[in-house]
C-alpha cells in the first residue's frame, strides 16, 4: 500500500509539473516547483483540516519525506534546499490562510 501511495504522489507531481510548464510556457526550477506545490497543497490541507499543530508541521514532514523518497527509492540525492523551498511554500500558505480566515 505504501509503495502504491508513493508512486501515485510521484506521478501526480510529475504530471502537475509537466502540465504547468506547457500551460504557462515556462520551465519551473526544482526549488520553485517545491515551493509552488507545497503552497497549494498546504492551502488545501488547511481548508480541510483547519489551523492546527499538525497542519503547521505538514510542510516539514512532507519535505523530508519527499527527499527520503528521492534518496532511497529514486536513487537521487537528499537536498536540504528542496526541503527549505517546501517549508517556505507551506509557511507562506499558512500566513495566507491566516489572513483569509481573520
């Protein structure tokens, strides 16, 4: 089950990146993709689950998880800057959500 879930997440991310590049006719850097993906994902998560401690740590958890998947399964390298871009995207989404719900 876990392997299938990881595969689905990876396929969704690749599809999102490919279509966004074609739609907007631009190349999205890896760091920008981490930022954008986490921003939108965090907004959805907070809309569903609200503002709580788990949703605040979600960007860090997902960022580290993604890098572990890259290193262990996809044989890539673990990149702390990818995690930073993911966390910043999530943090900006948290701020945005906070202003929307005030």
